[in-house]
């Protein structure tokens, strides 16, 4: 089992981003930001042109990621 900054508490969030995403680097930038924070998961484009991400980390890591 993983431990992190919050006494081992892990959260998982499914996030959808709607709106204009410029260029093709949004998903890659999301991955790099998540790696820098120690967040795991995945990110993908949806058919409705939104972006969906499954994120897992401590509550603080996820708050930073979603800010």
C-alpha cells in the first residue's frame, strides 16, 4: 500500500474539463504537472471534445492538481 503526505490517505477523482483546449499539448501538460506533484492516473480526450482525467493522490496533491 502506498503512503503519502497525508498519513496514507489516497483519494481518486474523475475530472472532466470543458471548454476550449488550445493545441494538442493539453494532455501532455496535464501529465507533466501530475508527475511533478506525485499524482497518478490517466488523461484522455472525449468524443464531446472535453478532456477527462482519473487522478489519484493525497487530498492536498489533488487540490493542487485541480487548482
